[in-house]
C-alpha cells in the first residue's frame, strides 16, 4: 500500500506544478524526454544482466506475452469497429497490453503472496513487460507515433534501432557476461531510480479528468480490458490448461496490474492521445486499489 501512496503523491505534485506559472506547458514532455533518454536506459542496463532462466519458470515468462497478444488483438478489432483514429489506437495498443508489473507489481505480490513469491514477479516483469516495452513498444511507437502518414518498413526499423531503451537492451545483452564496475552500478542505480517519480510527476502535470465523451468511452474500454478482462482471460487459460502453483497465481495477479508508467511516458512523448494516456495511467492506478484485492480472492 505504501507504493500506492507514493505514486499518488507524485501525481498530486505534478498536478500542483501545472498551476504554477513558472512551469511552461511543455514541462511534461521535457520530463518524459529525460526518462526516455536517461532513466529507462539505465534501468534496462541494470536489470537485464540479472536475468536467470530456469525450466520451472515458464509460466511467468510466457504469460505476459500471451496477454499482450490477446489484448493487442482485442484493441485492433475494437479500433476497426469503432473507427478510432491512429493516435488513440496507438495509445491503447501501448498501454493496455503493458502493465505496471515492477514498481506496483512486485510490492503488491510481496504484500499478497509473501517474499517467497517475488522471484516470479521479477521474472514476469523482466522477461515480459520490460522486454515488451523495449521491443513491442518500439514497434508501436514507430508505426503510430510518426504522424498521419503510414511509415515505411525502413521508417519503422529506423525508429526501433534508434530508440534509446532498445539500444540499451542490445547493449545489456552484449554486456551480460561482464561485471559492471562499482561506480558504474552506483550511477546506473541512481539514474534508474528517477524513472517513477519523474514519470508520475509528468503524468500528473498532464492529467485531466475533463475528457470528451468519446475519450471517456475509450478510457473505460481500455481500463476494463487491462484491469478486468486480461486477468480473467489469464485465469481462464491457466485453469483450462490445468496449470497450478504459486508461479501461476502470481502470473495471473501480475496480468491485472494497471497500465505501465513508462509506456505512458512514451505515448505522451509521441503525442498518442496525451490526455487519454494520462487518464489511463493515473486512474488505472487508483482503480487498481479495488480490482487487485478482488483478483487475489479469485485466485
């Protein structure tokens, strides 16, 4: 619960800064740029080398990718049916499949399941959400964040390979067998620790509850899929496949986390419906106070 309170405090700080004339309207974008070029790459460089694979951890490793596939398919179908514009579709394709499985997910798993379940949450986050943000996220941003014209394959590839977190991901895998010097570790830890406060302050700065009727409908659809539909689908799949155990329960629980903070920063920076993005991230966190305990009871 402490992490919920911390995130809400960051949101309120951002909302407060918006009322101070000294902070220009582009403050949110500047903060997001810092995260994309500094905080997130630092986190990638720290976390990826820590990955340790084991055969008994397949469910936490594959569940987030199954949820991504299902969520992405549903969003694309709804986008075509409801005739959403490209920024809205890109926003929902980025935020609905990717959950806040680290800053919120790991502490919530600890609170509900205990310390022994944390490795499953870490694996779900690092092999799932984290890698998806750097790969799938790069692809969505390249396709939907380049304006009204459809980008060419060359445009998409150029966007992906020049995306700072993706560059950091490649470097992290190349350097996985090496040990960082202590000073490098200290610097990376310090920089990566700025991700959540900076992003949430930026989200709070750009958060607005005064959405159009159409955007409100999109908000409700997005959060319904993320907080309710996805975890129920994950639970059904596991039950149908006869999967049991704590790793499975933690995986289903993680699938019900609210939209990822970092994904929100990327969406806002790429002008993918900034107001809808901020509402998805901010209200998603608040509503998860109610949905996560209910989900735990179903497990």
